[in-house]
C-alpha cells in the first residue's frame, strides 16, 4: 500500500535534533505574463509553501506548468506578479548568495578553467577589482583556492582537472563542477533545474548518489526540479507537484500534491511494488488526472 510510505504532511520521518526553521517562504505567489496588449497568461496561481531548513524538495509537473519560473523567483532572477518570497526570513529582491543555482547544463564560464570557475564566485563577492590591490586579498585568495581543491575532491574530481576548461570535461564532470561552484558560495539554499537530465543513465545515477551524499553531510535546503518521478523519490524528502486545474487556460498552476518522503530515499530495489505504486500515484497528479482534494492522510492540499 502506498499510504504506508506517505506521511501526513504535518509529521516527519526523522525528527531533526534542533527545531527546524523555515528556509524558503513562498507567500501567495502568482505569476502572469502579458499576452498581446490587453491580456495576461497566468502561469502560477496562489502558491504558498514553507520549506524548512534541510528539506530536499523535489518539484515535479508537466512541461510548461511553471517549475523553472518558481525556481527563478526563489533565486531572485524574476519577481512574482503578486505575493512574495522570503529566503532565510528576508524578502528576495535580486540574485544573491543566499541561493546557489545549478541549471541543466552550460553554467560554467567556457573561457575559465575549473579552478577559476570555482574561485570566481567567492572572489568577486568578497573583493571588487580595485579591492584586490588590498593586502588581505592574497591570503583570502589562497584560502579560497584551498577550499576549491577540497571541493574538487569532494565532487569526485582529480586535482589535475583543476586546470582543464569546461569543453575538456564530460557533461557529468561539468555538473560536478557546477554543484561545487554553488557549494563554494556556502549558500544555504541549493536550486537545481533538471540538473541531471542531459546526462546518460549511468552518469545520472552517480550524480544522484553524489548529491544525496552532499545533502546528507551538509544538509542544505534543496529545491530540485525534475521530470523523472523515480529520481524524485530517490532524492527527495518532500515531493511537490504543480499542475493546472482542469487544463483551463486562464488558470495558473497550483500545488496539487505535497507529501513527505522517507529521508533515507526510495528506490525500486529497496521498496519494490510500493515504489512502483507511488510512481504511478505521483504521475497521475503530474498529468493533471487528479486534482487537489481533501484526503484522510493529508497527502494533498
Ligand atoms: N518571461 C516570460 N514571458 C512570457 N512567458 C513566459 C516567460 N517565462 C516563462 N514563460 C511561460 O511560462 C510557462 C512556464 O514556463 P516554465 O519554463 O516555468 O515551465 P516548466 O514547468 O519549467 O517547463 P519545462 O518542464 O518544459 O522546463 C511557459 O508557458 C512559458 O512559455
Ligand atoms: Mg523548466
């Protein structure tokens, strides 16, 4: 039975040692874009979510339902039409170091080496060009480089990869560097938009393992967009599905499923038929076959 794996939203599987606090608050957010001169198309409608520190949220939904739009709002790349988003208790007004972002691919600077890509964020956020003439910069740079090499090893890359340019790396290696780049900024919130979807299955599996081990060790708050329900169940501690009710054009997407997952991750190998039933259940919501309705175990809202 699926429901044994789905905890009511108000319960947690692994109670944290310290009381959780809210990392991301999405308050009544709606997003619409102009279509022609007089009308607007609503993409997201009245989305309200509290994401606790250390949660690994996987965001699913049909293409065009607004997953990337929501991620860009949390990042601060775009502003909601209505409502507001807070990260670490403060409203998001622009992109800043509170959130790190890993897109599907091509996020590295192609004309910079792996090492330069890794150190660039911390260096530019701490010192502007003239500030680099100040005496403290040399010591800071040394420290950041040491941290970059640590991060490189952490991501399963070799020290010799530091001098390579992105075009000399495989797609999987590039995504490892991109994750390392986001971690270098010490952002508490990690946003990933289909970060593994361009990879072959074996590389994707190894990156999933890497991300899970990074999450287990550092417990950042993660919001991870994917189209792959199995990946979502393996990675996430909370699964959210966005969908447009009744496929009516004037409606935006809403949260149609919001449920906790076991913190240990789920897989076909460990959970067998239960896993397959849950995949089917989630995909019904993603396709818009099921709409929000009160349920006894509180899995949807
Ligand atoms: N700046 C914009 N101006 C107008 N429309 C936009 C803009 N940004 C996004 N949209 C529209 O918003 C809708 C949602 O886009 P979004 O990229 O968030 O979907 P998605 O769920 O990430 O889809 P996919 O799974 O294909 O990546 C799409 O119809 C898209 O065309
Ligand atoms: Mg998208």
